[in-house]
C-alpha cells in the first residue's frame, strides 16, 4: 500500500467561486481526491456556497470542520483552498487556529483579482445592470448547488464579487493578515499562530500558437481572454489571478505553466505539458506529511 501522502491530519479541499464537490460524474477537483486517497491521505470536500462572501463561506467551513473533528477524532485539519477557497480557509485559520494545521492557497487571490475589479467597474453599484447580473448569477449558483445535492446553501453573487476585488480583499487582509508577505511579490511567514501557510499557482505562458492541443481547450481560451483585462500583472497571470497576488506564506512556486482551471485539473490533460496538476497536490501532501502535519 502506498502511504507516501498519509498526512497526520485530514485534508480538506475547498472549492472557489462557482464551485461544488461533484455534479454527476464531474468533480471540481478533478481526480485529485482519488490520487491523494490512493497515496494514503484522508480527504474530504466540504459543502460551501458557490457564491458568497469570504467570511460567510468561512463560517460554513468552520461548522463542518468542527463536525469532522467529532466524527474522526482529528484535532486539526489541513486546508487546501483553490481560488476563493484560499480566502475561505484563511478566515477559518485566523479565527480558529487551534482547528487548523495548515493552509495552502492554490491560485488564491490573496491580494485581490484584477478580473473582479473589471467586473465591478462594468456593473455600477445600484444600477439596473448590476441588479440583473446579480439575480442571474445568484440563480445560476443556486442551480449548481441543487445539482450537487446541497440546495440549502445560501448564495449571494454581489457579496462574492465584492469579496474578490482588490479593495474587498484589502479590507479582508486588514482583519486576517496571517501568512501575508510584507512586500509585493515576496513570501510571507511560513508559520503563524501554529498554523503553516503555503501557496502555489500558475501563469499563462507563450502565445496561442505555442499552445498545441491547448488551443482545443475552451476553458483555457476563456482564461486567455480574461487575462487580457489585467494591467498590473498583465504578463503574469493565470486568467483570473495575478502571480504575485497569489503569494501567501511559503511560496512553493507561482509560475507553473498552468491557467486558473488547470490547477484543479480541468481540461489540463488535453494539453499535458511538463506539469501534472494532480501530482502537485500529491507532492504537497508529502510535504505536509514530512512536516508532521
């Protein structure tokens, strides 16, 4: 039996915006839970709102962590959050550090998303367009949660959007600064309040002509379009989050040749390059195990 990734504490995979655990045979963390289980890790995927604010999602997560501790007897958990899931995990680690052994941000907008900034500018607060977009997006989020079997989860698209802008995350960071770097592009402290902090992410590299089979991936093409709205990190982003915006704690690497959805193995196998995103999670679990986590 392969127990190379059998961490001391359970691993929780926290999804991001418009996320879910599973809809039919389709998983948000595509093939990742199975790969970790195969190597000995105990992995859980909590049920979190597809759209809502960071703190609201964090409250949902903490309730499930407390229930899991009772169920399994585990004193703490390792949190791996993708995209907004990183902010959700950070909230829990900040207010209840005794329940969390580590937080790992995967493509997390830890300093905000320029894409969210552009969307916020496009839908002026209080205007008709904002109201229509908010209703449609909230309804879509509820539809996703229904399909995944969790219709009770609250959805609030505007709260989610505001929580992901540069301004919104800056306000969040003032309250929950654990693991953040002191200067732009640097690493943050690896350990705060007995919680270990890590991050890794990717960027879109090269031109479309250099992408080979990636040209057939509609999700990658969408990320390329989204990336064109970036200004501060116009050359180094994954389509939804800038490279340095993703930095938190010990930065393992922030320029893997992966877009925002490649890092959860969505369509990535169509364009297999030098990096297997599933193995990144396995290698990280091995790191956590070696740390005694």
